[in-house]
């Protein structure tokens, strides 16, 4: 099975508001995919559905042939767009928690990334700056040997100087058979690492295309095309 991530007529409603509207999307293995859209377009809802935090109102979503649940959590590493870790714990203790919960978590990889970003293992999470908390959360997510990484705005609060390192970390810390889905509106920053771009607007997929083909056909960068498609 090559399809790692598959949606069919996927719909999610909150009362009268439709966050996702009949989404059809298939993502294979070994890809870095940008999930690109303005605020409120449905990016976070789609990632939460893929991680089993929400259930569809209609349609279906499958990860490696399974409905999101216990089975898929073994192979999915999810980074939410908000802080979720217990802030009274040290970074070292947080690594221990991840090691206890996830058999594929590699403490040595996490420690290496912490050192390279100058982060102290003994620091309590709540004492870190917002940017450093986001770095720690990303390090924990990328230190798993997962098959699918779902990263919701992983560089949104990180200083520009650290973004290149973080993107190199994303590229260098997943296997060739794994897939990374990065939800963001900072297109220019992540464009160099993308294999595919998925544009989403008002809960519908506008475009799903390889970035090289998109650049060739449109004669512009993914960032420039995004600005054209989503301009006010």
C-alpha cells in the first residue's frame, strides 16, 4: 500500500459552520508536503482528524489503511499548534515521558538537537521563552521514528535564525519511507524543503501538486502563487 494518508469526501462541521467540505486527498510515502492556506482554512482541523482528536461529520480518513485511533498513534507523530506539555516538568523529564509513551522515541536524537540549539535539559518547560518551548516540542516530535509526521505551524513562533536549522532537522530526521505534512502560512520559509503543495481554502482543496511542476507551469514560486491565489 503506497497511500499513507487518504481522505474521501471528508467533512467536518461545528454546528452550522463547515470547517472541511468534502475533502478528497491522497498522500503517498516519502514526501514532504506543505498544507498551505490562510487562517481558518481548515488546516488544523484536517490534522486533528488525522490524529484522531476529532471525528468526521461525513466521509472518511485513513492513515496507513486504518481509521485514526490506537493503531495509527503508533506510527503518527503529531505536533499541535499550541503548547500541550506539562509546564512544571524539566525538558529531561519530558524526554522521559516521551520515551515511556512511544517505543520509537530516540533520546539520543533529542539530546543532540537540544545541544545544537543550546537548550538546557534541566530547564523547566515553563521557564523557557515561547520560541524555545516550540523548539522543544518540535524536537520531541521529530525524535520519534514515525511513519507520518503532522506538524501544525512548527516555525510560527520561532526566530528566523533558527528556522533553517529546524527545517534541516525536519529533513534529516525522518526516513525515506516516512511522510511529513507541514501546516503553515509561512510559505517562503518552507518552500525549499517541499516535495508537494496542498492549497486549502474555506475547507476545500484548491490544488494538490508537486512543487517543481507547479513552478514550471505557473512560472513563479509556490509562495508567489499562493499570494496570487489567496490575495484579498
